[in-house]
C-alpha cells in the first residue's frame, strides 16, 4: 500500500514537516507493509519556508527585524534562484509562535518587522514579493508594513500614529509621500487560503482576532478600527477595500 502524506502545519504548535514525520511513524506502526511518501505542505503560513527549502532552488537570507511586539529578532526569507523574486513568511516576524500566549494582544501588535524584511528583499534587487500571511499575531491591516516602507499614518491633529490594531480608529489619513519608490515597481503576490471579508460578522476581526489574544471587547474595537481604516483608504485612494474578499 502506498500512502501520500501532505499535511499543513498545526497552527502555533507543529510545522508541516513535524506533522508529516509523526503521521509517517504512526502509519508505519499500523500498516507495517505500507510505503509512505511524505510531502509537507503550507497554506502560506508557518512552514512555507521549509517547504521551499525542500522543493525549490534558491537561497535563504537573514536580516534584522522585529517581532509583532517590537522585540529585535533575526528573520529569514527565501530568494528564488535566477529570479528577482522572494518568498517572505509573515509568521517568521509577526507570527503567533513568536509571542508567548500571555502576551498576545492584537491591539498592540504590528507588522513592522515583516515590512523590514520586505525592505531587505528590495535591497537585494527583488521586484516580485510572495508574501505568506498565515499565522499572524497582528490585526494592524498591514499598516506596519506600510510604515516600514516609508508610509505614515496621520491622526486628526496631524500627528503620526504607531501602526497597530488599537490605533486603526485614530487614523485620519495616510501619507505616502516618503514611501520607498521601489514599492510601486514591485509585484506583490499574497499567499492566503481564506476568503473572509475584511469587515462584518464573518470578517477578519470576528473570525481571527480571538486566536490572537483578543477579548470580545477588543474584537469590537478592532472592528470599529477596521471600518475607520477602510473609510480612510476609500477617501484617500478611491478604493473600497471592504468589498475585497
């Protein structure tokens, strides 16, 4: 009997490779005459870089970054051989596994660290970025990435606000005048396996914020902040991002 094992990671606990190894061992015990073919998989979250290491040609690079709470870390990403493209795994910087459960708080966490990795990839000449967004500890709606790339979030007093979930409600406008110009020449491809809308009962806050440490009160706050942010984006850029699913 031939058995194909293609698992994803178990969020916050095991990588896809670790899951596959355990499954392979158990199958061998139950079906000793079977042959298992192991192929760890990823939905773009934790473990994506490990899958690429086993199945793609390229090089890993390390750079200075921060986790979702601003602590200094070293982060790795993958640059494909003979291509000006990189795979960046958000969970390596802004992920749940980087933060102890007691410290998880999507009102305070930010994707700034992921943005720093993107900057490093741009510095290496990459013009296409594959961004796997699974396993996030954040609900800043990517504002941390915008900030790391030179964008500024401005409140009603004209002051810059820090990019996190709790400050989404305070954003009055977005200033991209100092944005890294390479961003506008770069193709971004988002690796994501969900289809939730941004807002609403089945939206991002109500569906995912609890696993990131949010109480119901915090979820409601994040939802209000998300609505404000979508209004700001529509007013500033003419894009209705709440309708993208």
